[in-house]
């Protein structure tokens, strides 16, 4: 059996869990290609104009898998449906509907996991149901899920330790969802530019709150209920002392980020902040100009600090 | 401020606060200024209700208000409170912000303590009684307005509903007990039923409105879409009312999912799945066209749109999608409504002709 996973959005939140779960069950996993102009164009075609860029790119990745599925014998395309993790912990409503939208737009076989506390569907239950649906035994699925979950945690921990070790004297905190940061089209140009300029990039989604139920985000926003944004705020709290500046990247028009980033930018006052919004209009000159001037500000700040000492 | 709902809420607050020390301000009518001012101080991609709320708050703060109230709900609405509070405080206003939702959702006890700030003598029972009264008034207003909307273009004397409605909005302000309310209800039901109506004919064009709640319920934000349609002598139906949101929605979820199960398996958040179910229902009831409305960037409704497009293709029903933001103009909306109406009318006539032709050849 062969399963295709679109390499966008939610996949970046759990890269190991999905991959290992299928692999441990003996299912072959293929990913869609890295985001390229074809994927972007397909995504735009298959989406409503007002959808956020990340969602458009997701649709492009699904289209990419659908196109390849005949040639490469892909049996199913895996699109998780994620809604509630807890009574008050949810995600952007875009994730609620990905599966249903793809099902209606594309002519292919889709499978899903439904994580929804409001219907008493926990992550564990959802994955067990998925395994059984694919024809594996109950015990085998449980083992696969448990092992995959553990590997995901180990992966997160290793990533975190690596990031802490890499802290240098020139750090920039990047606040963006992992599917933006690591995407070839959206976040990569920014990351590459910073690295070329000898800045160490710190990702706010990799922080010590990933394992435990960290609630330090409440310092910035008491009523926040989006899970992935909570994680980003935890990162800001943890790293903001150690970095020279903060860069926010959000996609146009991201719902949660529009509100949360606005609030956070109002509250974090002691660091230079750059707020970038990416959309599907190509044109990197504007982006680089803004990044360059931001870096100049940071360098200047550093010099002034040095003189004072 | 949302449609005419400010009346029961104004009433409710007046009944529970200590009127000697607290004055309840009647909100200004929505105007162009509301949205212009509101969007100046809102995040760029915040949805349009946020910006209207902001505009309302700003105009009240300028009038001297120092206690503001915000409700809350699904999707992004539950988060408005925090962003708005911070923004307004950053602008230098000093006020107390009461959110109807607490950290863990709606809690009547917690809410009671919040309102106690406005009236030290407020007892829990009065608070609950007045709350129930306000909801009962909203329910009656909704029933009244729904009946009126459904039958508006069926009345023989075109002014009769409007006069009763105007009178009702004045009278409803005087109500402060449930007993009075029921008397009021009976009286107005009688008045409504007394209005002479004609029957629906096959030639009437029926249009259903589905979509996001704020733009459905606040006529200003949709540039008086309903009024515009009623002027074209259409029969208009709309689902979303506050009664529906407060009392019926959570019990109808199963029914909604069953109705929409032909197209979707899971719920979409906010009103996404409801939009689809209502659309299917309108098609079953042989409506001629459907208008889907939403503010710019409304994710649940954007989720529903690809499915609506598919339904529109498969069931051969025209659906018009309207998006409202601070840059939408009344003329643009008017033109589109006019074009949509003309198209429905032509479609209807064509269908009639082809039916007659088929009949003749038979």
C-alpha cells in the first residue's frame, strides 16, 4: 500500500508522527514535491480567491499528488482533519475543512484522521480508527501510534536542544507557523537571507513548551485558544530576552495571525519587530529591502550597546 | 449594535444597573463613519464585524462611556475582546471592559459578579430573571421579524407591516416583566395575523440568504441587501437570527450534519456546515436563487464556498457570492443584486416558455 502526504500546512506540525505511523504499519509513504511555481499555480486554480496563501499552497500539493497518483500507484492521499484538542483548545477553522474540501474538488481517494474533542475523538482514538480502516489489527495500530508519537517527541526534543546549542551572539527570532518557515516559497527566502547575513535564526515554534503543558503564553494573551499560536507565543516568551530582533511572518489573509500578531506586537515593546505578510504576488525586491533595513537597525543597536559598555 | 437587537439589550441593562449612578447609552446608528473610524484602528485582515465593533466602541467612548460590553463566540469572535481592549487602552481611553465569556466559556455566576460592578444591590435572581426576559424579548422580536420578512411582498397594502413593526419597536421598550411580555406578544400576533395577504404564485421569485451571521443580521453592513431584494418584489428567506444562534443552533447540529452529509463528513466551525445544509434545504423548497454573504476573510464561509460552487453546478441553481469589507460600495452591491435579479427573472421566463412549448407539442 502507498499513501501520499501533501507536504504543506499540518504535515509540518507533525512531520515524524505521520511518517513513522504509516511506516511502522508497513505502508509506503510518498510526499508531494517541494513548493514550486506549478504547485502554487495549481493551488490558486483550485482555491477560492480569498483563501489564505498557506491553504492555497496546500491545495497545490494535493493536486500534485493527485496528478502523480496514477503513475506512482498511490492508493490514498492522507489529509488529517483537526479541530479541537481540548474544550478550549482549537485550531484555525481552515484545518476543520481541508478533508471535505479536497474530497469535493478532486477525484481521488482520501483518508483522514478526525481529531475533535467536541465529538470525543482523541488523537489516539483517531489514529486507531485510521489503522483499522486501512485493514491492520488493533494491537498493531496501537503499537505503531505509540511508537510514532514517542519518536515525534524525541525529534522535537532533539530539535530543541540543537536550537539552544546553536544560540550565538547574533540571533533573530522568527515567529511563524512551521508550514510557513520551512516552506520553499513562503519562509525560505527570509531564512536564507538572514543566514547569508550571518544571523542565527531561532524558530519560535521549537521551544521547551512543546512537551509539557506550558502556559507561559498567558503573559501575552490570556484568552488565546488557538493551539499553534499558543506554541508560538511560548516561544516568544522563552527567547525574546536572548535575541536581537523579532520577525513575524504571516500569510495573506491568515485569520488567527491577524489578531494574535497585532496583539503581541502591541505588547512586546523592548525588541525591534518586523511584521512580514507574504502573498502569491511574486516580487522579492520589496521583501529584501525591508529585511536589509531591519538588519541595519539591529547592527546599529548592537554597536550602540557595545559603545555604552 | 446589531440590527434592532440593541433594544432588548438596552432594556436589559437599564433594568439591572443602578440607574442613579450608571447611565446606559443608546448606541449611535451605524454609519459610514463607524466603519471608517473602526478600520483605522483594527488589524488589517480582521473580519468586518471587528471593525464595526471598534467603530461603535470609539463613538461611545467619545460620548463619555466608561464601561463597554463585548459578547463572544466561535471562530475569531471569542478573541475580539482581548485585542479590542488592548487597542483601545493603547489609544489612551480609560474604561472597564466586560466580556460575557470568561476564560472558560460562559459562566452565569461569573457573569453575575461582573455585572455587580454596575449595581451593588443587584441580586442573582433579578439578574437571571432579567436575562431570561431579554432572551424572551429577542425571541419574540425574531419571530415577528421572520414572519414579516417571509410575507413582506405578499401583503396587499404595502405599508401595513412597516407600521406595525415601527409601533412594536417603540412598545417593546416599555416591557419589564414576563407577564407584560406575553400580553404584548398576543396583541402583536393578532395584529400580524390581521394583515391581509395574497397567495404565493409560481411567478414569484424566491431568494434565500445564507452565510455569515453578522452581515446577515446587521443591515447596514450588507448595504440593506434584504430591503433591496424586497424592493424587487422577491420573496426573501434568511435563517440566521440571534434566537437561532442562542437557542437553536447547538441542538440542530445533528440535523445539519445529516442534511449536509451528501457533501461533507465533518463540521466546518462557526456556520460553515449550516450554510451548506441551509442551501440544500432552500433548493428542496424550490427557491430560485441563493445569495451567500460574508465579510472579507471569513474562514468558515470560505470553507463552505467550494462546496456551494459544486452544489450550484450539480443542482443547477444560481448562487451569488457577496463579500463585504470596508471598501465595498453600495453602488457595486446594488448593481450585482439587480443583475442577479434580472438573471433569475429571465431564467424563470425561459423555463416557463419551454414548459409551455413542451405542453403544446404534447
